[in-house]
């Protein structure tokens, strides 16, 4: 580990925990260590800015910057770079290296290289990248390589991000021949990238391994707790990462995505069919047969037995861990069919009509069905494109809402593909934030985004829609019932101003207050009981059944408001013998309006001052506009527009009319009160009652990063996936350097 403190001219005083390494670097007697540190100071795309008393590094990724800082604190300081040179200070001696070529990184190469000429005229190639691509390009394998692989395994078990570094000397003749072809390939108009990759591959051969690096990628605070809460909320959490398999698994355990009692299914266990068949291959085979009806009379007895079982029951306490290579096989089924390895591909090649129609779709569906039934899915060593394809695969075969969250440029494709994209603003830059729907500073904020605000918004939207439909049906369907008694003469029941203002002022504000402020439980209780999130996943608050009930409720309210008033006015109620058309209209309107407002009041669970003011404002506005539109003066000015002079005053000053309104209100409110009473008697508790009755869960054990990998090593480096392609081209063309010079001037 390195501890850094500022010193003169931007150098930093090193406080290295490994004293042996520091002393070896200062003695400068080990040529391998010298080349190792020199590589870290030369092979990168970091830009440096001299601010007088200090050097400021700006890197495409935190990993790049960390490696340059490590070399700097061991005596190899990166000082400056131009379009064709890099200047470093090696143990106090300043040396300038001529940059002959930069072999840029991309997600397929998983490495980057720099070809330099040192002050003595020797040409050397420095390469760093994923261990899987570096180790296979070595000149020879010996004890040093074996020791390095063991170190990589140990680093992986400690959840560190690793890469290998290597170099080789290039002869002058070899470089001249390669440089000529490189210049020709760089100006091609077609297949330029492919030709450059071929030349890079040709140069990056016969390497000598210098060593390996490991960088700790710490989890943010609250990540394990957040993932645990999401799982309890029935949200399936998939991890798509470029990390090696062991690192991804151990982080999965640390995040509580994986548990010790889970059975881990790896790609070789999912896709192969050994003899006798293992339970892992049987699981996918059962899915395959049951979902696609591919089992035939000649199949194995175990296959027929498993196809009769529910596949969901087979994947209890299991997790799937696959790599990008296996995902490529799923997405490119044609290549796999040629291999004809394993039972899934054997089923596809059996010649059945079902398989021949859409072989790729069947493979994808079988995998998605298996993965979604497991409790956890981890995809390691996946490229940015594969992340997006994985999300697209779930959207294609499952009716699910997908949310993708990432913090780097390599997550942009995934964030754009998902239904909801969340970007985390961190050390990886702001590319993910700029392309996302929501921007968060920490992963743990996802708790409140989903379990609190997300669930509250679902509740508010559902109640808003329900009461918007209800108030419309309850208030305006009386027009239809009036038409049956008016002979369908097109005469309106209500005053024109009531129709115009009903949805704007009289009933809009209480419904808006519900849609903006409603809460069934507090934020603390929402996080304490994430199981409440399941209500939204199952569409319990607004669906066809709820809409039908709302429709019937609104129709019933309108019928009661209209026919109770009609029944009362047939007997000419009131001491003033009020039975005219205007008074009838006002009575029906007031009965419907009060019924709607009382219904909203009864079902509002979270009262604030604003909620109270909304309901009060609706009643006051009804009184105000009724007075303004029904005055005698307004009738004299425009009798065609203000046609109900003093109608509300004449009707509502009669106590018998008020009793009719009260009767309608009571009858309309009784069904809702009855439903609440029946639910309480039958034990159908409300959300708050369920929370109060539910016992508190036992406290979770503290999270600890430790190794859970019981099998042999399958190392995967995440180096290539934490960078972005194209920086080497900017440097060699001088674009970024010219931009800096312009800013300085």
C-alpha cells in the first residue's frame, strides 16, 4: 500500500508499507523491477499538468492514475508528454523517451501497448492488460510465470482488480518493416480498424512477463445493505462486471447477493451434460423441455422425470455465474450449433420443426428462464456491448421493467438500453450520469429512490388515476340518467359553469394533493419493510379489476345522487315548495360533489396542512363561483350565459333540501365504510396494521470481504473494462495536447 503526502515540485513523499519493495527500487539492481516501474510510468494515456509547485494527473480511469502514482512514489515520476515523447524522472535522473507508436486499448484487445525508443536508441514495447491475453503471448513459461499466476489467484481472492505487464525488445529492422505497414493501415478507408488490430497482434508477441499489479476497488458505504433490501423487495439483482470471476464472486458474497448456502452454477455446469448428468445440467434441461416441449420418446428417463416438475422449484438457493464468452455463445447460437457440444445444442440440432424455426430464440429463452428463476446472476468479464445485450435479452423474453445502474463510460450502453437508467457520479467520470434518467452520488441512495420514493410515486399515481376516474363518473354520469327523463332532448342537467369548473377547481385540488403528497407509511418504515415494494410489482393498486370497481363505484354514486334527489323532488319537498329545474340541478351537483370529496377524505392516509387546504379550497371555490355566476346582476348582463339566478341560494337555504343532500351523502358513503369494516372483521389488515403486527427482523451479520471461491482459478482481469477507447489516438495526433496549449495561452 502507498500513503502519499505533498512535497516540492509536485512530487510526493512516499510512505510505502512494503519496505522491501521500496529499498529494491532505490538500489536499482533488479532489471526486471526497473523495467516494471518504467512500464508503469510510460505505458498509459494519462495527461499531466504542471501547476508550478505540483504535478496534476488527469486519467481516463482511476486505475490508470493509481498505477502512475504507484510508479511515482517508487521513484519513477511521470513529468511531461508531447505528441511524440514522454519525459520521466527515474530515481532522480530525467530521461526522455521517443514515442514511436501507441497501440490503443479496446474491449476486444483487453490491453494497450506503447512502442518507445530510449535515450540509448534501443526500441522497446511495453504492454499491460488482462492476464488472460498477456499470459498467452509470452515467449516462454517458467517458474516466474507460475509464481505470478499464484499471486493473481491470491489477489482475486482478496477482490482486487489485476492486470499483467510485459515487455520485449524490438530490433530496428523489425520496427521499420512494421512501421511502414502501420502507416499504410492508418490511412486505409476500409477495414482500417481490423488491419490495425492485426498489426497490433503481430507486434504484441513473444513478450517477457515483468509482473502483475492489483488495485483495490472498494465498495461504497451501504452497498451490501442496499442489495439486501432490494432482494427483500423482490427485485432481482444481476451483476454485470468486467472483473475476474473470483473477484466478482467475492464481491457478490460481500454484497449479500450470494450466500454460503447457495449452490453456484457456472457456465460449464449449465451448458454441459456429463455422464451421468449432473443436477446443474438437469436444471437447464428441465427448463428446456418444459418451456419448449422438446422432450421426445427416446430421451433419457431423468429428462422425462424432470420435465414433469416445476422448473422454478429446482432453482431454490442457486446462483448462476457466467462469463462474456458464454454470453457470446447464447447470443451467437449459430456458432455454437456447429460445435454440437452439450445437450442444449444437441436438442437444437435434432431436426424438430420447433427448433428449426427459431433456434437462437429458444436458446436465449431457456437461459433467461433459468437465470430469472435463480436468486442471483453474476456475469463476469463482459464488454460494454454485452452488458447492453444482456439487458436487451431480459426485456425480450420477460415482461419486466429493467433498471441499469453504473458509474463509468463502459456502462453507458447498458444504461441506455434499460427502461430506467441510473448513473453514479464518481471517479469513473460523468459519462454514465449524462446518459442516465437519474443521477445519484452513491449506490446506497438507490434504497430511497426505489423503496421510498418509487413506491410512494406508484401509490400516488394509482390513487390519482383511481379518483380521477371516480370523480368523473360520479359527477358527470348524472347527465346520462337525466337524459332518460328529459326524452334525450340534449338539455343539460347541470349549469354550464358547474360543468366547466368541476374538473378545474371543484375536484382537481384534492386529487392533486393525493397525487403529490400521499404516503401509506413513512420513509423509515418503507426501508424497514422492503416487502411492501411487491405491491407495485404485482400491480395490485391499479389494474383492470380496480378500474372496474372504480367504474361501478362512480356509476353507483351518480345513480344515488340523481335518483334520491329525483325521488325527493317528486313530492315537492320544502316549505317553499322548491321543485324547479334549477334547484334540482343544484341539489344533484352538490350531492355528487360532497360525495366525491368525502370519499377522498376517507381514503387519504397522510394528512398535511396543504392537503387540508386543498379540500377546504374546493368547497370555498364552489361557494364563490356559485355566488358569482348565479347573481341577478350577472343574469341581467348576459342571461344566455348566467342562466341560474339565485338558484343555489333558494335551494340551499331550505332545510329540507339540505336533508336530501345529507341523505345522498350518507348513502354514497356507506359502501366505502362497509368495505373498510368488512376488511377489519375478516382480518384483511391495512398496510400500516401489517407493519405494526409484523415482528422485527433479526439484525444482519456484519459484512466482511473474504474469499468464497472453493474451486480452481478462472482469472479474469477488469483492466480492459475500466478504460475507454480512443485516448491513444488523441495523444499521437496531438489533439488533446493542442487543446491544453490553447487553454494555457
